[in-house]
């Protein structure tokens, strides 16, 4: 998607989430029914499904199981984002890197280190120093 709101005139790639298999991604643009500033980029072959928001809303209104499923997914996504935000405010860069490794032990073999640095909110040189133990 190449539609960015006015607040994002600078097209800088910032990694905000690393979903694992069978996990959905919650884009906040869903709530406003308009194009968002986020886009999905996969690093491995991925099977992705898409459903128009009008159909999803109709399903939420007519099927309690799907409505509950959607609510749980949204809660999990918001909790995940809140934890990332709290970690970024309270942990050092090294602590954030170590926490990422404890959650995704093989991430450095699967993901470009520049993406990891972006996700952690640090420069690639800082990540290199952390990885070297300096």
C-alpha cells in the first residue's frame, strides 16, 4: 500500500511488529475505514487473507463467534503494542535486544539486522555493539 497520511511525508521504514506464524496483524486504519500509513512486508513466504471491512463488520453484527474472535484478536494486538511501548520506555537497548531474543531466539537468522534495529528503536551500529558485547 502506498497511501500515507499527511503526518508521514517522510517514507522511512520503521518496523513495528514481528508476527509469528498463524498470527494476525491489526492495522489501526481498520477503525477509520481509510488507508493507513502502515503496510505489511513479509520476510518469508506467507499465505495472507484479506476481507473488506464492510463484510467483516457484517460478520461481526450477525455472528457472535466471529465477533468474539475479532475482539480477542484486537485485545491481543493492543496488549502486544502496549508491552512494546512500555519496554521501549523502561528498558535499555541491550535489555530490549535480549528480550527480543528470548521471545524469538532465531530472529537474527531470519530477519535483516537493520529491521531488528528499527524495531528496537536503535541504530544498526548500536545493535552491532550490543551483539559484540561492547
